[in-house]
C-alpha cells in the first residue's frame, strides 16, 4: 500500500503536532489552573457576598431593634406626658374646687354676719322704739316717784344681766 502524501495527511500531521505542542507546553494544565483560579475567585466573591449579606442582615436587625426601642421610648414619653397633663388637670380642677368652696364658705359667712348685724340692728331699733314708747307712756302716766323706782329697777336688772 502506498501512501499518498496529500493534503489530508498533512492536515492530520499538523493536527497531531499541534496537539503534541499543546500537551508539551502544558496548555491543559494552564487552562485547568486558570479555571481553578477563576473558580477560587468566584468562591471568594461568593463568600464575600455571603459575609456582606450577613453583615447587612445584622445591621438591619440592629436598626430594627433600635427603631423599636425608639418607638417604645417615644410611647413612654407620650404616656408620661399624658399622665403629667392629667395630673396637672386634676390638680387644677381640685384647686379650683377648693377656691370655689372657700369663696362660697366666705360668702356664706359674710351673709350670716350680715344677717346677724341686721337682726341686731332690728332688735336695737325695736328696743329703742319700745324704750321710747315706754318712756313716753310712763312720762305721761306716772309721777316722778314711780319713774324713779322704774329707773332703779331697770338699772339693777341691767347690772344682774351684765354679771
């Protein structure tokens, strides 16, 4: 059998030499190393992304906790302000009621005093009127001796009442 040195043979020979050079120059190892390096880089990127995600979740949880604490603190402040306002309102209402009660008591006391003064004035006027009427009646009907006796009796009666 005879070999023909045609183009197919030379193409086949070039392919064998090319593959031999690739193996000799360790191209598959370099490609594997490159792919391994690329895989390592991707793994490192994924690990970094996972770490950053966990850190972000941690920060999110921390901020949510701080927000809840701030909301709770704000609610406590509002509740304290409401309690203080209610206490001040109650205290003001109590003081107003006490003021009104004191004014009412003072007014009632003044009214009673005015009534007592009016009664004294009426009694005094009645007594003065009765004394004047009695005096006029006695002066007309009684003599000096009877008047003197009545005067002495009245003076002794006033002395006993004063003692």
